[in-house]
C-alpha cells in the first residue's frame, strides 16, 4: 500500500477527482480524462461548437462536389467535353496545347533574333578591332 487510497489525484489541468473503487467512478474518471484530452487536441475551448462548424463545412463541400459531378455528367451527355492530355503536373486540351506551343515558338524566335543581332554586333566590333590593329602595325 502506497497511501493512495484516500488522496486526491489531479486528472486534468485544474481538476481533482477523489479516487474511487466503483466502476461508475472509474467510468466517470475515464470520461473526464477523455474530455480533457479531446479539449487539448482541439484549438477551440468548446469542442462541441467546433464539431458543429466542421459539419457545416463538410455539408457545404458535399453540396459543391455534388453540383460539380452533375455539371460534368451533363457535359458528358451533351458531348461538350474535349479530350485533355496530362503533361507533367498540368492537363491541356488540344487547343490549349497549340496555344502554349505558339507562345513558346514566338518567344523562342524572339530570343533567336536577339542572339543573331548580338552576334552580328560582336562580329562588327571584332572586324573594327582587327582593322585598327592592322593599321597600327602598318604605320
């Protein structure tokens, strides 16, 4: 015997429960301990209110999901959908893919033309430097 029979033991942050040997007392202490643990895990001091908010969110999400499913099934029935191809993390229809390639080609052509201009400028500078060096050698 360690002397725990009549002592009060803390069960939660500010709760003390007298130790009891009855099953009702044990069940009550278990319930209180579970409530304390649940309250510690939730960010809200009133977990029952938080649960009500979660139900509203899930109901709203379920309605949103159901409406999207209905919308897509209607498009499939009418044949309004276009095939989409997954490329990496994105998905493109053929029209979107063609637009992307056109933008990429235009950008690539712009870069190539700027590189050509830079190359011709460097060639002109090199020829001028070569001519100046030749003049200095001939003098």
